[in-house]
């Protein structure tokens, strides 16, 4: 098989190794893989393992085994985010040098208390940050840092929007017609002063995925509808960091018999279990609505 040219479209499947893959993951992986083949593109696998407390090597091996069983093939080497913290720190440092990040020492309990009993929430359902450490006394910040207190780095949303220089939009596409793009107005303000560098990790999902997509030349992002709101914040970060913006498709989410999104935490059957029970890759395609 002749590999696609370097200038070909690039798609990626990027699971987190904090559990076993289930049918929802299979659906997303197959959509990306099939579309890459359809448009003569490249297919990448990325392991998003910045959460060192939950990520486990055995889950990485299980992911590789499951995807190979499904018939997927990807370019090597596989990018593992835990090996690239220095790159994310450099991106954060650029934002900080622009005056767009500030330290936040507040705990989740303190934020919830300050937000009040009926707070506005961000797209993830968390209370919008009430600005506890925005504009804090520099001497107090130095004191806390010198004392070794953990802190997150938050994006000053108002300053960031001003620095972006105007309204933002990201491109939406339909896999049935991937070359036809529709512009979708971005609303990053609904995220408030989002965490860009976490207390326990030198990056965040938002920062690392934006950096990786740019570094890997990803042109088409296919991911679940639960991440559609994230595209607004990602588009802002791309603008601030001078990075290209891929086109996005946010696919439907698969549900269990109770109508809940399939998830590891709710005990969705794993692909490994389905395989042990005798399922075939063709059965999986039928289960996710991609086969006869």
C-alpha cells in the first residue's frame, strides 16, 4: 500500500489510557480511520496521557490491541503526550509572556463557595470562575509560590479576547462532504477564565490538544459532540498562539439502554469483553451503526 503524500489531509484518534475502550471509542476511531481512507489522508494515533495519576501502561497496550483487532493501522511513532510536557510548557510560557495567564491558588471548594448557590456554569458544568485571583497582589503571589503552594494557570478571558483581535469562527464539515466547510461562530467567553495549566500537571487538555494538532498537522478533527463547546476555546488558543485551525466534525454520542452516554465510569462493555464474548470487528461496526 502506497502511503499518502505528506501534504494529504491528517486525521487522528486520541484516546486517554485511563480505562478500556468501549463502543463509543470504536465508533470515533472507525469514523476517523474510514474518513482518512476515503479522502486519501493520513491516520494518526495519539495517546492523551497527561493525567499521570490515572493513565496506566496496561491501558495503552489494551488500546493498541483493540484498534489492531478492529483492523486499524496508523503511522508510527505514536505520540504520547506525557513525553512532551516541555512543549506544552513553552506554549503556556508564550501566553504568560503576553500577559494572558495568571496564577490561581483557589481550591475547588473555594471557587464553589465564591460562585454562590446558583452560579453560571461553563460548558463542562463547573461554576464559572469568579475571578478570585485575577489581579491579585504580586507580593502575595510571590509569597505563595515561595511557600510551594500548588497553583493553576488561568486564561484572563477578557484580555485574551482583546488580544485575539475580533470575532472568531471555526470550520465545521460533514464527513459525507468533507471539502465543504461551514463557518461556526466561536464563543470562547462562555468558558470564563479557563484553566490552561493544571495544578497537578504542567498542561491541560485544552492546551495540549491545540499544541499537538498543530504540531502533527491535523487538518480534520472528528470527535464526540460532548467536545463541541471545546472548539470555541481551542479556536481562541490557536489564534493567540498563531497556530492553524483544523476543520471539525462532532459526531453523535452512543448511549446505553438507559439513554446515558457510554462511559467507562458507568461500566460500558469494553471492546475486549465483546471480543471475549465472540464478537467480530464486523459485529462492532454493526453495533455502532456503520455496517449492515
